C-alpha cells in the first residue's frame, strides 16, 4: 500500500511501539487517527507529529473494550470520511506462573478487542477501493512460552483470527496482514522479563526497528512477517517439530521459573 495520503487508524498509539509506528507512518505521508486511553500522551504525540510531519492528525481517547466507546469511534471515523488502514497494535503482557495470571484482561485486550474493533470498522474499510487491516501479534503467537501462558494464548488467537479473516476477505479489496515482532525494548516488559532475557541471551529490538519493519510490510503488501533471528527459525521448527522446541525451552525452565516467582506481587 502506498501510504501517502492514506488515513490510518492506529490503536495503542501512546505506547512505545505505537509511538514509533506513528512517527514512521507520518513520515511516509499518512494521515493518522491515534487511539489510546491516555489523552495527555496522545496529545503530546499529536503535537510531535504535526511539528515534524504536518498533516491533519487526529486523536481519540477510548477504552476499546467498551462497546459504546467503539461505537463512538465508528462515528468519529465516519465524520472523517472513513479510513484506509486499521492497525490493531494495542496490547498488554503479563509475566508469571499460571497462578499469577490475569487471563481475562489479557484475552480481552489482546484478542477480543481487536476482533470486535475490526468487526465494527470493517464496513467502513469495505467502502474503499483498496484497504488494509494489520494485526500486531508476537513471536509468542506461534511459540507457547513458559511464564507467558495468557499472552501466548491471546496472540495465538489473534494469529488464528487474522488467518481466517484474510481468507474470508480474499475476494475483496481489503487485505489482511499479520505482523509478529519478538521482544521489544518498551515498558511492556517488566524488570524481571528484561533480567531474564539478559541471562538467557534473548535478544530484543528497538521500537524504531520494529516500526520500520511494519511500515515496510505494509508498503510491500506482505501477508505475514516475523521479526528476529533465531525466533523466525523457532517459529518454523515449532510448527513442524514442536518436540525440539519443547526440549530447548525445558532447558531454560529453571531460569524462567525463578524470574517468574520474583515477579509475584
């Protein structure tokens, strides 16, 4: 998709990855609708975008798990004459053993919310001669990782939703893309996660690198993109020979469990 002149709705815009995506989309000439819960952070980002890449960038503060607020966003989008691209980027993560997990919140935010928002906005996207939906998943949406059972489940679900929706809309003008970064240097990762990754030698990427990869994927109309090595390899191995990954992660389990226990409130 050529981004210049396109209107893009980005959820989770006030987060680390979201802000980086917004900056790179604006640099590519897109007009942005920035959506998140924190109005002050949205306003700060809006001002930065307008200063660097002048355009009619809009902000909309909402809790998208709320049905009425999704309808309010729909009305806002209609007033703007629709959108060309929806990026479902908002998400949360929780590190801890099963007993520590808040499954309801993670599944609501990471899976149900993007599904329902897509359902709400799809008719507006279908009015366009060409449109796109991008769902931001994770490497953990293909590799179930100890200590992240809730997050992995939600991202596995988002990947399945994306795949099914892509096939359902394959004869339409709406493209559906899936983007899966690995660990990223943002506040979504607790101190315990950062320390664990350092001890295990797990690599992480900057938000700017992740955002650049996402924008490139959109511009190249690439259906699926996974970021990072050896994560890309593990995704493929896990799909066909999961026992190999079982053994690799079992060797790290003691370290993962130790940091998970340290993260208990």
